[in-house]
């Protein structure tokens, strides 16, 4: 009788434990609902052609970077994480990494003033106020960074800020190929 | 107090009016308009993930509505637009995910659970019935019951 009375308690504890585990997994583990699996890995980077932020006559296009391994970084001055990762992008650029930016849903003047203050890690910046390229790349938040290889194939997609840890864990293993 | 309530309610209503204020797209072809309306109710907004892009006022949802409008106007069918979005945002963007290896459990699971539940129920009912049939009442218990009934009558 006594043992039977403990069954509901036990069931509760098991369920509570399961929920706690799932909560944790959803916040940072593999069940994170924000971590949407991308369809793009191993596929050709979608084409776009957008005016350069500084030089509206020049069109920025992934085709211009064929033969190069490069990063495509989606950012906006309205995105706090983009400010946070900016320093790290500067560091990557100093190491010789080619970074092309897509400035998303932004005012050109604000984007320029942010780069004037913090430095410009980008080789070119495609100005995309109407989310043209952003939708082509299945981007749903900023920042997002893609690694595109010499054949123009997307190797890595990272949603969220860049950091040394992310770089080492997610990007470096794909640099060789 | 009343005044405060009135203010609170009018503020709430103001919020509703703002939320309902989404852009209006014009179609020449009513069939395309119908496709567009179906699509925006079946595509998920990836920012506020439990809303479709028809209900969501997130900027991404606005962009996705604009893209959907463009594609439908270009003459794409409903399935083609769905594929276009799924290619970019994954099956997750579709509120009606396609049946494939990844989603099989999702589609078949409820029916499996239903079948198992029916089976369990039938088994329990049968077991109980068998128990009732084999159950016998001891002679003693019968006479005790009879005497109780007698007592009742006497009173």
C-alpha cells in the first residue's frame, strides 16, 4: 500500500526530470527551435545582385567570388548581436579571411556610421533593404554567416554571432576542402 | 476605477487595431488571390514560430508575404511556392509538412497510439469480463447477505 502511494510521486519526478532535460535541450541543445536545419549545405549559393553600400554603381554578386573561399555575413545596425560579433569579424579580416556583408533592412547612413566607428571588416557590402537576397538564403534573423567554397557551394551556415569558438568548431573543419 | 478600466480597454483595442493593419495586395486574378490567401495561412513565420505569416506582424513575415505575392503573381502554383519556401527555410516553414522519412512519426504516430489504445482497452475489458464470470460468491457471504436483508425488512 505504501509503495503504491509513492507511484504518483515517482511519476511526477520522472516527468519533471524529463521536462527539465528538454527545457535545457531547447535552450541550447539539439532541440533548439531557433536552430532550424538549413537545406543549403552542399548546395550552390543562390545568386543575387545588389548594389554596394558605398558604391551603388557596383553590383555585389556571389559570382564575383568564384575561386575563393569566403564568408557571407548578414547584418544590420538594428541587430544587437551584430554589434557584439563585430570585433570578431574585424579579427577574422585581419587574418586574411574574405568577408562579404549583406546589410539587411537598414538605412545606408546608419550602416556607414556604424562601420566608421567600429571599422569595416567587409570586402564588399551588398545593400539589401527589401530582403531580396536574405529570403533567397533562407535567413530568418541576423547575424547569420555562411561559408562558401571556391566552387560557390555553401559549406556552413551559422545563425547567431561569430566567435573564436564558433569559428574553430563550425568553420575551420570545412576550410581545407 | 471605472475610468481606469475604460482607459485600459481602449488601449487594448488600440493594440488590436494596430495588429490588424497589414498591407493589402491586389490581384487581378481571383484564383491567384485564393492561392495567396491559402499560402500565407499555411506558411510559418520563422521569427514567431507559432504564427503563420498571415497573422504575424514580424518584419520577416512581411517580407515573406511580399515574396509570396510576387511568386503567385508570376503564376506559380501553390505547391511551387511551398517548394520555393521549403527549399530556403526547410520543411519547418510549412504548417503542413510533406510525408517523408523525417516526418513519418509525426503523421503516423497519432494513429499508432490510437490503435494501441484501442487494443489496451479491449484487453482490459476482456480481462474484467473473464474475472466477473469466474468470480463465485462464497456460501457464507450469501447467507450473511440474506440475514442483512431480513434485518432490513424487520425494521
